C-alpha cells in the first residue's frame, strides 16, 4: 500500500480494468511496473528490497489503462488475513481511478476467498484513501526502509449472497467443481449464488 497519487487526478477518458496475473507474460508485466515505480523513482530501495522471493508465493493483480499495464498490487495470504502490499502505479497513469480499481479488486478477491481481514501499510499521503475503502489505522506510523508507513486494517464484511469460498461441503460435486476453477473466476451459481466478476471495466 505504498504508491503516491496526485490529489483528484484522473486518467482522461480511459478504461481501467484489473485482472489476476495468470501467465509468465503477465508476471513480467507486474515486475516491470514495480521496477519502473520503485527502482526507478525511489533512491532508498534496492533491487533486493523490492524483489525478495515473496513474489512467487503471492497473488498479483494488474490494472490496465486502455489495455496498457498501468499498476499492480501484490496480495499474500496468511491463515487469518490477507496482506495488501507492493502497490505501484506507473507515473503516467498515477491517479485515484487506477488506485481505486486495484484496491477494489484486491479487497473483493480477499472477500471471495473467505477472508474477513485485510492488512497493509500506507504512506502518510494515502492513509485517507485507504480509510475511504473501509480501512482503519491499526497502530502508530513506523519508519521502514520504504519510508514512514502507517499500518492499516480492513474488516471485510461477509456477503454470502454474493458468493465466497468457505470450508466445504467437501465431497459435494458442486463444491468440488467450484474450488478447481481459476482463481478469482469462480462461478458460484451452482451454490445458489450469482456468478461474480473480480473487477468490471470502469
């Protein structure tokens, strides 16, 4: 949760979509965005700070502006919470619109996976943004190699009417079919819920 946005800026007449990284090419796009943002723009971050091995055990979501890779967020999954981190948006696309699309998609993915809490660390200038998305400050600001960051926690509401992955019923054919579907593209309709899309175009 560490990218900076210009107050009120928008991507003019742009279509913003978000998708989960599923291919080597998309993974390369996500890493290229992070390199362009954090290695090119930040003097205090080294290559080994930014790329620390967690990229291979996380879910990445990319925002596209009119089809061009624009921003990325990484989500790591722990037993009781999802961790939102490594939010980066290319300078030409750095806007509320792109950041909001990434935040919405990441929180929705966590909700669909059954998580009730998402956590992260925000720069001082983005704390109010994350609060608008239901986050709350969970501690004092801390100085880290990435700068001064504020711990933020989101309580994710249960929406069983919209579908979510729960623990079972294992062995039920509809449930077994659901959990083998591609991440974030689950069709909950056989469990008497409407199919969901992770992120609609804006």
